[in-house]
C-alpha cells in the first residue's frame, strides 16, 4: 500500500475537522471549467452551428446527442474506475490530471471549424470534437465532484461545499457569456461572424486549464481526508454489473435520477434556444442579450445565502421542490405575456423584465442545486450503509448519465423544433434588413419558453419519493462509524 493512503480511522478523524474557506474556494474554482463549457454548449453552440456554419438544426442537435449519449454510457464506468483506483495520488487525482489538456483542446477546436468543411465532413468534425470534449470533461468532473462528497461527513458542511462549487460554476458561465457577447462578439453583426468565435474559444480553453490546475492542487491537499479504495479482486466488468444492480436497488438514487432526467431535458431545450429567442423574438442587441444571459449567472449572489439560511430550518427535499417549481414558472410567463398579454414590450422594457426574471431563475437554480446535490452526497452515505461500499464516483456518474442524456435529448428537441417551425439557417448570408416572418418568431417564443417549462413541472414530482431526512442521515453516519470501529477492532 502506498504511503499516501491514509488509515481509515485517521481519514475519518480528518473529515470531522471543518474545512477552511481557502480549501472550499480553491476546490470550487475547478467548476469554472465546467461552467465555461456549459456557457459554450448552452448559449452559443447551437446558434454557431446553425446560424453561422449553416448546419441544419436537426444535424446540429444530432451531433450533440451522439456525443452526450456516448459520454453518458461511459460515465458509470469512469465513476466506478475512479472509485476502485489505487495509486500514489489516491483514487481521483490521476483521472483529473490526465483529462485536463484534452478537454481544453477539444473546446477550442469545436469553435474553430474549417470553412472548407460542409455537409457530412462538417458533421463528422463537430461530432468528433464533441465526443472528445464530453469524455475528457467527464474524466475530470466526475472524480472532482466525488471529492466534494468525500471531504467531509457533516450534513451542513456538504451543502456549503456544493454552494462553493455551484458559485464558481456560475462564475464560469458568467465568464463564458462575457467573453462571448461582451468582448469577442460584441459588434452589431459579430454573432454571425465565424472568425469571432475562434479567439473566444481559445481564451476560454486557457482559463479552463488554469481552473483545473488550481482544483488539482486543492484535491491533492485534501488527500488525508479522502476514502481509500478497498481491495477488490472482482474483475472490473463483473464488478461493474454488480454495482449497477446495487445502484438500481437504491430508492433514493432512483428518485434523484428521475428528477435530473426530466429537469435537464427541459432546461437544456430552453438554454439551447435562448440566443435565438433573445436576438430574433425579443429583438435585443448584443449588449442587452449579454445582460439577460448574465442575469442567470448572478443567481448565486442571492441563492447561496438564501439556501444556507433555509437549510437550517427546512429539509433539502422541500427546498428543492419549491425551487424547481419556481423555475418552471419563470421560464413560462415572459413569452406568454409578450404573445397574449394586453400590451407588447419594446426591446428596452423587455431587457429589464428578462433581466429580473433571469436573476430569479438563477436564484432558484442555485437554491435547488445546493439542496439537490447535497442530497446526492447524503445518498452516497446511505448506499454504503445498505451495501457496505462507498461509490461516490459511480453515484455522481449515474446522475451525470441522466443529466447528459437529457441534455442531449433536449438539444436535439431544440434543433428539431427549429426545423419544424422553419427557422432559417442562412442568416449569415442574408442581406441586412431581410427579416424573419412573425409567425415563425411567435412559434420560436413558444418552443423556447412554455414548452420546456411544461417538462420542468414534472421534475419535482419525483422528489416526493425521497425520504432521507436530516435525522435519518445523522443515524446512518453514527451506524457507519460504529461499523468501522468494529472492523478496525477486529482487524487489530
């Protein structure tokens, strides 16, 4: 056994020591990389591929779906591999270190599509970049996220770690949007200029590398707190099948899986169409679009403190249900007001309304995310209590599978919907002033807001089946500590 592997009793004692704010900030900074990718994927990619590069919405959505499905299928294996790995650097770090450079390079290449490519060649190039990006990002994010659940056993401390991680993830989204709309694509017609996306992408890739290195250093400093892999002679494939079977028997996990699947199906469809709707339905300029898109990323400023206060008195499940219901309402009402209300908003008034609404969406996302993700960490303890093994990596990969499959399907739905409403794909080649028919714009509003909101309304229904309360979790931790103490006594 390696010298960096800490005795279980020593790591358990270390986990009872409160984490410093410095560690939480350095660890959370790693989520900047994930946030930047989310901004590129969510706000810019579908617009870039369709309006700038001329791909059909269906082909663009299909490329995203293929990459996300390949990644989603691989995620459980990646998660289990990081759970079982034994090395001088522990279970998680080798995966994070090896994946950092590939996902940064793949992101840069994705927005640097050669102009000579078209049709099938263009589709193949995009798909390869997307598959590489998604797989390498998973090799980084899954072990990284699992560390947050391992670093402490405290019920409230875990919510704090999640809050830091989500705050920096939103900071990454903020950075991605500002670099795009505020710097590189800030001119009147810059959104349709392919050459503007190249420096944007490589600037983001460089920041991803910096964020990843800082997170790796933080995880290295936390090695004495982390669980070591238990010796397991079971072949990986048969062990993988056994672990998936155990996962399917965990009620709490299945509830969270269903919640993620339905929520991200809705939200990814909404986000994929946000730039289209902002530019063409609401008729906003680049500066106004930037403000609207940035409003969601400001949510942690309100959502973080609200969730920290509320979780002192409210169960995580209750808080998450309320937040998810609020998100659905916020997604739905602005387009309906513009289409069927007593008056129409001009671009200036729409900017104010959409900014405030986006801020409320971001706040609700932060509140729901803190409650939901810390529920997942608690469920990992329940899994060890039920089955005798810790599988944070497999747990987070299972939920990531749901997230990515839903995100891919949501992106595909968005692309197909654009084709069904006959939204043009030749905007970059059109003459100035050549507009889009109003009936197409009205349908764009419906598919970008109310339609995703209807899907989002089903997500919190799953959480009514989640029964792991604060009191029950405290008892599980006590039982696990007693079990480990007995095992240590037997071993000695």
